[in-house]
C-alpha cells in the first residue's frame, strides 16, 4: 500500500503528492484538507515526518504497529467514504505508539505467566461480632454468618439511601443474542432484549425495570408511613426526626426515584433507544432511564494489523465492560449523576435474571462499612469453572526516609485488589486446595458481576482510565484482505484469526485510591441465574430452572403455617409445564406473599403470578385469592404497566391452558380410537365389510364431543373463562352447543349424524 499511494516515503512532499494523485486519479483535491495532508506528509503511523530508512528498518517499522494499510483501497473510494475512513483512523490510531505498546504488553501477558497462588491471596474472611470499617485490601463476608441485627442495620441503611434518591443503577447491555421479539426476530440484539423462555415472555430489560418499580414502591410505602408520623407530631415525631435526621425528614415528601443508566455498544445504541421508547420505558419515567454509548476498539490480526470489515471501514468490537469509566466521562453520565446528587452506583450485567436491582442490603453494606467498592460473590464449586475471582496481593510502597528528601523502599502490609478473570488464572491457582480443608478449593470467591461503587471510587476509576490493563481476547472474524485486492476472508471452524484488546471493571479495583473492597458471598441458587447464550439450550434451561425453583421457594416460605405447598410435592424446573414465575411487580425478594393463597389448598404447576390488581393467574384458580395487602397488586389498572402485564399474562396462560387441553384431548381421543379399532376388527372378522371405516370419522368426532363434556375439560375451561381474550371463544362454544341441542329437539339432522356420510379422506 505504501508503494501504491506514496505513503511514508520520507519528507519529499512533492514526490508524495505526485504518487497520491497518480494512484487516486486526482481525487486528492476532493478530499478534505486534513485528509490530503495526511496522505502527503506520510504521518499515518508515525508522530511526524519520517527520516529516510533502510529497507530493513522500513519493513520492521511496518510490522510493528503501522496501520497505513487501512487506506489500501483509497483510490476506489468516494469523497465521503475517504472522510469517514480518515475520521475512524483519527479516533483509533491518533496515538499509534500507545496502541503499539498496548498490543505488545497484552500479547506478552497472554503468552507469559498467569496469576499464581504464590502472588495472589484469597480475601480476608470477616466475622461480624460488631459493626466496623472494612480492613485494607479485599475482605469476604459470608451471608449465612451475618447476625440478624447486622443484616437489618445494612438493609435500613440501604433504604435510607434510596429514600434520599442518591442511588443510580448502571446496566451493562453488552453481549448479543438472537432475538425472538417482534421486529427484531432472528436478529443479533443485546441479550437484555431477548425472550429467555419465561411463562410471561418478558425480556431481562423488562424484568429489571419492573424490579426498580417494585423497589420504589417498597421505599415509598416506608416513606409514607414515616410521613404520617411526622405530620401527626408529638413525641413519636420528635424521636423519628432524631433517628432519621433533619435532612431526611425534609425530603420525606419526595417520591423514591432510582436513576437507571444503560451502557450500549455503538452498534446497538439506536436500537436500544428505540426499544425502551417503544415500550414506554416499562413503566419508568422518560427522564429516569438514559442510554449512553460505549466506545468500540479496533480488531487486530495476530501481527498487530488492524482488520477491515469493508474497504472503507475498520473492523471493530466492543472493548469490554471496562469501557464503562471512559464512556461515563465522554457521555456526561458522571456529571449528570453528580447533578442528581448520586452517592453510590449499582453496576450490574444483564445476563443474570435473578439480580436484585439496586439491592438495598448491598448498598447499606457498602455505606455502613465505609467501603470503596463492594462486590457480590458466589462460591466457586469446581476447579475449571469459568468465573473471575476476587483476589488480593501485597505491594511495595515508597515511604519517607529518616532524612528530609530521602526515601526508603520497603514492603509493608498493604494489598491491591483485583478480579482475576479465568483466562488470566494459572492452573495451580485454579486447582489450589485449602490448607484447613484439603477437600475444598482455596480460591472460591467468584464474581457475580454486581458492584457498588461509591462516588469517590467511581471518580477515581474514571480518572485512571489511561492506566487500565488490556486483555488479549482471541476472536474469529471475517475480514477484507488488503493484501489480496480486497477479497473477503472467512476463518475456518474454530480458527481464532483475530484479537481484541479489552478492559474489565475488575481491573479498576487495583487503583491506588481504592483501599477497601468488600466481598459479599451469597447462595448461588438464590441470586444467580445467568443466561449466556439463547442458542445454548443447556445454559438457558439451567437459568430458567433456577429462577423457577427460587420463586417456588418464595411461595412455600411466605404461604403461611397452614399453606399446603404444591400438590404431590412437585418441584419446578425448566419444563414448560413445571415452570414457576412471580412477576417482579408482585415481589422484589419474596416479601408480601403472606395470605395470598387459600389455606389448606395445594398449588399446581405451572404457576405464574402477575401483578395486575384482582388478577387470577394460576392453573388451579381456587387456590389463589386476591391478596389482602394492596402493596402486592398496587399497579394502576389504567396504566401502561397494567396493560402490558395483563397482555403478557393472557398470552402465557393461553399457551399453558391450550397445551394442557390438547394433551388431555389427545389422550382422550387416543383411548376412544383404540376402542373403535377393536370394534372395527371384530366387525371385519364377522364379515361386516368397510362400514367401520366409513364410521371411523364419526367415532373420532364423538370422542371429541365426549371429551368436551368430560369433567377434565370443564375444569380446564374454568381458567379460560377468566381470560378476557379467551372468554369470547368460550361463549362461541356455548352458543354452538345450544344450537346443536335445539337442532336435536326440533328433529333436524344433527352434525353427529351427518358425519356418517363422510369418507375416510374427509
């Protein structure tokens, strides 16, 4: 390419311009001045004009980070395409030396020694006999070991933060999957937009937004109770004011509002903006939810050359969730959060459909222990499990010497914390056994990708984005081969022909200013159900089964002393007829389920409890009653959320009822058909001819009519009559039955007798 368009051939501007004009057919005059100047000066991959180099030096320079090949097809491009390509080059390779250094460093780390058990240590396990500040470095708190009084203190502290509206949620909408929703059916979209297989057919984004709505309602319910006390006055109001503080007492009239930020890739930014707007933000206010764009990074081949997706486009890929901090600065999200007086950020991925959005417990834990960052963890169960680990390592620091102006370098007991991803872990670290119990792993604190950042910690992470380490992530990508006249090259199956240099949030914990990182380890079965890939049926079914079992556990625990549980002790799983789901609008974490079910009457699966007022949403409707607590069904019937909830409930229950009816009908008809075949064989043995075959269709229809009169059918239709969409079908069925009865009484030929004249084909 250098010889073709005269790039990087020294300081002879006139010589370079002649070659540019010859190669591009005088298009140089049409290009923007900065673009033409770039071609002439030859500064595509250098910080200024180059001196004359030997052939060997030129080849070595070209191999180490030179990116001038992206203009190999400049002579074929139009003015706008040249301008766009030039802007891409400025955006990605303005600091070519920096990218060259990042590529070499990431490649060396990938090929070099991984994190070892000699360098990295597990977090310090804490026993909570009293409230205190977290120690320096990484600490670990096991949820079952936390005393009730400490857990209640942390929960109340989180509620106070939510009442003051000082919490913001950041959704990391990274990762793509095949959608099955509406206009995006079959397309690659953010995973949060996909139907993951729940009875309600809700996507993760809707689930998370509805959890925010439910949490806001719980906080407002508590706020209004305190407001009544303060307005009543007296000694109780004085004591409450002294307890919550004058600032909180003044803001008691403001409703709870949790700000939600969604980070999207460049490719899906517009799709997500339209998606949330078209769904009315799933009940949130328009200004409450904001979508912002993360930067893409160029994709390189294994020699460090930027790859092309088209002759005028550089191949790019999202740069990992560590781009959050840079995106917050560039998009003004950090400034907006400060304007809203946000004090803490709850950062979460969209893979986990059991995530407790803006978890008050985790927020209060971070605030009361004065932690810089808190990470929610689950226990790693086997050595090769793919997960990031919360670890810490000792570092050497510079301290002042005995004399002024001198320094003494010595190792002190100071630790740096980091989440080490699975591909950076040494095999010895993965398989290392505990000293106390050889049957258990030593490093088990696995990240659930849920973080709470205090505002100072978030500002510090945004300030040190230039020091974030980059990770070598092999990819398989199709590309335009600039060496062979722009031919499209596709990698073979399993071939990793490209690399992306990504950053991760866990690396930000190693910044100097972040001293105290708290890990909170929870039960994976209760709070972690990750759907990594919709195509992968195993991962999807495991996540759906986990959610169904957790919601079933909520019902059993909150059903009351006389609640009989589920019929025959059935356990929910991923089967379509064994699912169990509770709408996030009904319960945030299992609360308010008391007295929602008829005592002494067991429940059956599948079960879906919706959040619309006066709804009946289970197969065995007699076991479900309208809850006495209005908080569980607080939604306005005329609101947008209520209509969406009702529609989803109708669709889900219609599918379940239809499935059960078809299955029972098939069994019923199959039994009638078998009986009919036996009669036909007997008839043929007696020499009855083909009369049985003529009457076969009549027998099947008689079986169907008999099924409709059976108790099982009537029992199933009890659910249908309560669905507005299916009520009309039920009325039509009753009308046809009435007409058939009238025809029989009037002596007219009934449909049953007409069937006897039909052939087997009919």
